[in-house]
C-alpha cells in the first residue's frame, strides 16, 4: 500500500462472501472498497476517522457515481487508486480507479460533505483544513 496526502493505493483480495452466485464481486461491495481507500487516505494525512468522530466532525457521502467496466471475481487482488480532486471547507471530492491486474475494472467519483453530530453542514475545522 502506498499513500500520500493527495492520493492512495490500496490492495484488496476479493473474499468469497463478497461475491454473488456467479462468483463476481457483488455491485454493492464496490462502495465498501472505495470507503476503505478513502479511510486509508485520511489516515495517511495523520488523522483517523475515529478521531474526527470523537471531535464531532463527520464526512457523509453526498454524491457517488460508479461505472463498472470489467468484472471482478472471487480471489482477484484489486488495486484501488484514490485521488483527492478538490477540497473546500465543506466538502471533499475524490476520484477512483479500481484495477484488476493491469485492467481498468471500475471508475468512480464521490463528494463527501462535512457535517456535525446533528447531520447539518459545518465548516471543516482549521486543524483538518490545514492538512
């Protein structure tokens, strides 16, 4: 796994329980893989999501798009590339590529909104913004 503050690369081996009856990675599991990659990218910046939650800061998925280009199967090892495309005081935009070997299997984008414990939008605290 390689990372810096603006991009991340995470590898995941597809587990049997994540597949449908045809042995393909179930479409809903892709979103979990994207979350793993985002979480590791945040950790690379020196902050964990748990620490943010303890401070009353949450990032919720406001928008997500995904394009399935090629199937991913049980026991494949995929690499998820995540890039921070844009950051403002209230949101973070990411783009993703999931590679199965050298083949592009999936492309996705997401927008995360910064909210407080009550679920209402807040400005990203200075200590997070500076990272």
